[in-house]
């Protein structure tokens, strides 16, 4: 299919704007803060300087160290004094990781507008949704799949979480040992050692199915979590397309399933490499070493492809683990509730995608892997890389995701989060005093004023998404700051990257070689679905 | 009872040496290492200099920072690459804290002498045991009680542990929420808020009993762990003396029970203080804040009384949390199996103690709190502070503890620990080449030579205890180094001492005041058993 079919971000039937509109008038930048403005000017300007730095490895590593440390130290560092477990500091609040940590204490009895009025700020206006000028659908798909690995709210108590607070490819391997065991082939036969269970369909490798053709759970996967919110009445044929995956959200869309499949194939490919190099290794060692490598490669892709896509800087950030070896922010991971919440980028997801030559509503693809199995892994990446994302922000969420926005606002209230302005202050931005300092878009300014009346009443989640995204940035400013800080401080502190661990003893020389050769999803796709497609979070020509 | 009764370290019937013998000839110090020798000379000499430093707060804090950092960086820092779970690095070995971490990889197939031959190295010779020149019985009692809070081997699989790797007074509060809940009074009545359950006996406050007068478990304490290795046939009267304590080893001796009781009383005393200052706080907040303070006070006592008793330095080490705020060794706690093992200081424990005017075999006091309940808390501390400990080392373990030594040797073998010399090298000591470099005591040298033949065959646990303790030190050199490193790096990194946490918001002004006033057990005893006794790990006059 041609490029002409690729642009399905806008809702058919509504005119997609020919030119992506920026904010209609200039935002009032008087409360951006002097230091922030200088940093932005230096990092988003001076392109030739940064291009030179990017080409000079030693200089790039030095700049990376300074920029990453500066980014992380913009926010309070762990251990934080509070969790969502109690409004004061206690031994459980310092140690019970089944609660989220939190940056700011709860704000009891806040006077907030009705939920429906706030939720209405997310619905596109009469002129329809806006498209992202830079991102493809693969960007929100990757964000969803990646964060599903370590951000999870406990449905029974929304102050709590089931995460283990690590980037560990739990989507693929499971969060608990029994799940991992159920997914492993467990064979000492050469050619089988270390492998995750898989099956060949249409000449391609896929995870095994969780249900049989009659829609019954397959007993060997009893420990594998149920796909989240699986409807009772789902037809057996569709149910039979669901994969046995470690994470309960990896089947959510064919794109999350495609990403999980890509990492499954990479795991099994790495096993083959290790098995050849180390014929005396047993199944367990091949498995564990392949997992080590797979996780390290994911972290590298996260920083060097995904974070660089989000970042508006000309400097290319590097996944250099040594940056945190002596850093005072290298502390035990613990996902803050604010981080969990600010990562809900629903407005990026378009209503439709072209696939297999037809325009398909994304809402209809939930828990349905049939298109993926028919079209193949390469096609899924190719379509996601050709489809434009929508623009992140208010007044831009597709209908089928509006309930998700409402749930996010409610979760902020359930956790009594402090206001948007309080978080600005905690993260090194001056408090805003006028709505026009948040956005230059009159609709946003008017909407916020109508619903909140006073800038100090604006809720965290809403304020985050109300901000204009800076030019070339994947997300608005405060989200960008908080995402960067938590991403670096949670990813680079992974135990696999620690000084005593990040070496050939842990990964093998073959593993270190593979990690060195992997910093884009395209590398994995070329290895595991050769010649079949493109994996890009960035629209053609947007990098320039 | 008088001082004349206090010296019950030696076994009656054998002549206790009138003068405590040092090593009979000088140890060969040629493999101590130049840097180590310089450090020892500086820190154990220059007494007037250190006395001046001790009196100068700013200078003392600076020296403390340098000395603590130097001590911790003598050993490999966390995260370590290996755990006892597997001989290679894997995701579970980096994250599953139900295994111990480990400093050195397993040494498979080591050629080791028969266990009985090694165990015989612990039995006192014909001239009987030797007494410590410095330590009282309170020293090993505190060591036992303190480490029982965070060092515990899983009896079902001795590679594993049930610890949560934190100093959290789990002996008192329990390691799990259900245990804590069972031990709390849970009352919103003034005068009751935040309290641990307790009862008055003989005018003193004690923990409630775990068994009734007929020896039946009291149902409200169903969640409280069984005292470890409780004999089935224990008479009801003795069983009825056991306390409902959070830790399963806190009842092990009346001295561990006394320490737990002291911290229980302090908890309830702190609740009264907090309740007066903060009448609007609920039960939970009073409880949690008192626990916060109690834990911080324990850590202060550990460093400033206990570690200083072990240390041969003239400089008084300080529990200054800021030392680790930017330290590269401030990483998630994880008890190494070697730390767990090197802390078995059984030879310090004398065979008998004088109590209530009679000489009592300590072996008979196991799981028996009757003497404690009769004599009162002050008397228990007083007797333990008057009784001399035995000298730590080989050929000095009381009969009733020889099985414990044998179990420790076996645990080292079960975990395939590397040899004593390998650990010397890993911790910054040159490998020894002659037995005479380990000890100046001919019996030790001959014993090691007879059993091992070659210095490289000596096991970790045996080598540790074979070393001569330096003058004024509580323990031998390699133990001292490893204990200091792990003690500081596990204690000062407690989340309660972190930059965002160690403040009046967490502890209240009253709590901070109490922490400032608490650096010896004597302070707690004076508050909670006034006028009734002495708490000293150091023999009279030994400090000089």
C-alpha cells in the first residue's frame, strides 16, 4: 500500500487540516522561569553545535552526563517521604511498594469542578481533532506497551499498584516466577534451550495461544494473567487469537501484541546465538542470559529512540549507564503516582488506522489479533509507522478513549493530588498567574477559565495536557520534565546496568555485541521480520 | 550482689586465667598490606589527636565522613552481581530478595576437610576458655538481638532468607503487617493511642504473653510467629513466660527478651510524649511516628555505642546520615550471605552468668523468661553488664553452642563459599601465605595447619575467627572490616534517614529531640526502668 493511504490520523468525514495549526496566538512565556528559558534556548537552538557534539563520542558522553543529571535533579529525588498509603511518613509508607510513592502530599478537601465538566475539556471541538506534526502511531503504541510493563494501577484500590517498579519486560516474561515458568519451553535439547514457547503461523513465529479454537483456556497457561477487561461474550474465534503473554495488557491492541511478539522473537534469536557460543550452558542459563540482553536492549531503545523522539533537543541522548554510577539520584526505584498518571497520553491515539488496504477503527481492534496474524508482524509495524498520531493535548481525544481520560482525572482525585500549579513549583517552574501562560490556544485558555475560574484550581492531570508542547517536542513542557526525570532515574538505575553487572560476565561477549548493535526498533525488526517493514515513531522528514 | 559475683565468664571448675593472655607470640604481619597498616596505625594510635577531634563537632563530622566512606569502600558495593540463587547473573539473582546476595561466586567442588575436624577447632582446650579483656555479656546479647532483626536464614532452604533487609525493629513490631496489627492496642482513647499491647507485672511493663497459664496459644496472637525451635514438651509454666513479640527469636534468651522489652517500653513512652504534643493525631499516626523514632534511636545506638565498642579506633564514630546522601554505596539494601555468616560470634558467649545471686548456666535459660520477670528489666541489664564475655576466636566456644558453629560451617559449604584467602583479596587484604600470618597463637596455627594443610584451603567462616583480634577491637580484622562496611551501608541507608525524610515532619520536633538525646542503651534504660541498673557492653575501665 502506498503513502497515500498512510495518513489516517484524522477522522474521515471531518476535514483534516491541511497545515497542522500551532497555537493560534503566542503563549505568554513570562512565567517560564529564566533558567528554564536559557536551558530551552541552548538545547533546542544551536543546531550545528549539537550536530557536532553528536558526532564526537567523548564530547557527547560528557554532554549526556550533564544533561541527564540536570534533567533528573529538576524533580525531588528518591526516597520520597510519602506514598499513597498515608498522608504522613511511616515505615509502611517508606517500604510498602504496593502503594505508589508520591511527590507532593495529599491536598484534602480541594474545591474541584464537576468531573463531567473537566472531562468535556478532552473532547475534540467542531473543527475535529488535530494531527501531530511529528509522531506516528507507533509512538503512542510503544508508549502504551512500554509503560504497561511497569505502570499498573490495582483495580481494587486505585492508590495501589502491582508493579515491581522495574523495566524488566514483564509484558513478555511475566511479573511472577510461575508466569515465567509457564511461558518457557524448558528443554535441554540443542536448538531448544532457553526458548520462550512459540509457534509458527504463516511462516512467522508467534507466542502460543492462550485459548483453543473453541475459546477455552489452555491449561498449561493457567498461571498466565487474563487479558485485562476481556469481555465475557467475546466470540471464540476472536478469543482464539489472543496470545499467552506475561503481561495482562500485552494483548490490548494488535500493536501492543506486535511489540511483544518482536521482543519474543528477539529473545529466541538471542538464545540461538548463545547456544551456539556456549554449548555447555543449560536451558536456564541460556534463558536468563537472553532475558538480560533483551532487557538491556529495550532500555537502550527507550532512551535512544523513544526519549529522543519525545525530546525537543538537537542533542541525541545516550543510554550511558555510567551516568548514574555515582549520582545521588541512583536510589531504589519506586513509581510515583504522578508519573503513573502523567503518562496517559490518550490524545495521541488516532481514531483510525489503515491496515491491509482498509481504514480500520482502532476501537474495534481491542483484544483482536486477527489482523496481526493475517498480515504479519512487519505489516503491523509498517502501518503504525505510516499513520500519523494525533496531537497530544486537550480537546483532542478520540471518543473511544474519553472514558480513559475521565478515569485518569478521577484517579488524581482519589489520590488527592495537589494542583497543577503546586507541581509546577515542585518541579522548578514558576507558578502560573494567568491562563494565557499555559497555552496560546484560545480554546484551551477559555475552556480552563470556564471550568476552573482560577489557575490555582487547575488539576494536575488537566494542567499537564493543557500546556502547549514546545516545537519538536513529543509532549508538553511539564510532562516532558517529569517524564525525563523519572524515565532516566528508573531506567538507568536498572540493576542490569550497574557497575558490577553491566559486563560480559552478565551478558556474554555475544550479548554485549548485540546490545551495542541495538538502539532502534528497526534493528529488532530487521533481525526478526526481515525485509518486511519499517518501525519509526517519527513521521517522514520530521527529524529535520 | 557485688562485683565479686560479676566475673562469671569462665567455666567454674576450670581455672580462669588470672591475666588475659594475648597471642603467645607475635603474629607475622608481613601480609597485612601497607595501606592497611598505615590506616591501623593512624586510627588506633594518635590518641590525643583523636580525643581532640572527638571534642570538635565540625571536625568530628568531617573525619567521620572520611572514615565511614573509606570503611564501606573497602568491600564491593551493591548491587552485587550474584545472589545465592544461581551461579551466574540473572534477573531473579538481581531482584529476588528471598535469596542472599553474595560477594564472591560459588566455588564448586572445593576439597574440604571433614566437618567434624573443622568443628573441633572451636572447642576450648585443656586450659579452658579465655575471657574477653573488654566486652561484657551485653555485647554478644545485643549483637544477637540486633541481628535477629534482619539476619535470618530460611530453615527449609539455607540459601534463602526471610529478612526484609532493613533495620526496622522487626523483632518488636514484626516483619509483616498482620503481626504488627496483632501486637497493637489499636485504641483512639487518650492515654492509649499508638501503644503496643503490654501488661504490668510486678510494677513493670512487659509485652503480653503468647501462651496462657495452661500453655495454650492465646488466639489474639495467632499471627505472631512461634518462638524458633520451641520444644514440644516445654512445661506450661515456662511456656507461659514467653512474650508475644514480633520476631521469632526475641524470646530466645532472657537477654534478647530484655532488649525487646526495653524497646517496647520506649515505644509506649514515645506514644505518651507524642499524644501530649499532638492531641489531634489518631492512633495510627501516633503508632507510626513512635516507631519511626524508635528505629532511628536504635540505629543511633548501633553506630555510636555498639559499633564504637567493636571498633579499635580512638575516634568515636557518629550516626551521621548525611554521610551517605551522595555516596555511591547508597544502594538498595541486600544482606550478603557472607555478612549473615560472619556475624555468628558464638565464642563471645560465656557458659554461665550470675543472676539473682546465683550462678546460672546460660544454656538453661533458652526460651525462659521467668528470671527476667522475677528480677525485673534493670537487673537483667545489670547482670549482663557485669558478666565478662568470652574472647572471640577459635578454641573458645561453650559446649552448648558448638552445634551452632557446626551449622555455620555447613551453611558456608551449602552456599559453596569461596575460601578465606579469596575473601581477604576481595576485601583489600593481601592473601596470606603462611598460617602464622593469621594468628600468633600456636594452638590456632597448629590447628589450622593440621586440619587444612594449606592456607588456601581454609574456609571463610573458620579463617575469620582464626585471626587475632587487634588490641581494643571487639572482633578480628577481616570480620571487623566486613562488619563495618555492611553495617554502615545497611544502617545509614535506612529510608528513615534519607534527606527528604530525616526531619521533624517524619519524627515530630519531640521525636527529633528524643533522637538527639539517645545514643546509648543506658539512655533507654534510665527512661524506662529508672534507677534500676546499668547497660554497658564495655567492662569497667576497658574504655581507657
